[in-house]
C-alpha cells in the first residue's frame, strides 16, 4: 500500500513538472474574461427569473389566484 502511494506521488510530481503554467498576464486576462462573463450571465439570469416571476404572478392574478 505504501509503495503504491509513493509511486502515485512520484507520478504526480513528474506530471506537474511537465505542465506549462500561464504567465501572469495570460492569467489576469483570462480571469477578467471569466469575471465579466459571470457578471453578464448573473444579470441575465436574474432578469429572466424576475420576468418569469412577474409573468407567473400576472397569470395567477388573471385567473383568480391569491
């Protein structure tokens, strides 16, 4: 068991040494794009939710709900 764990850790270390990590400028640019997209979709989904909620309230009110 310990031999397997040791081999696994060595393999992980070997694979991580092969990784090409992004430069800071690439990382920052990607992070900005992700944050902008998250903000856009959050606002979009919030507006869709609000619209559907108001539509549901209108339908319920129209047909004698609460």
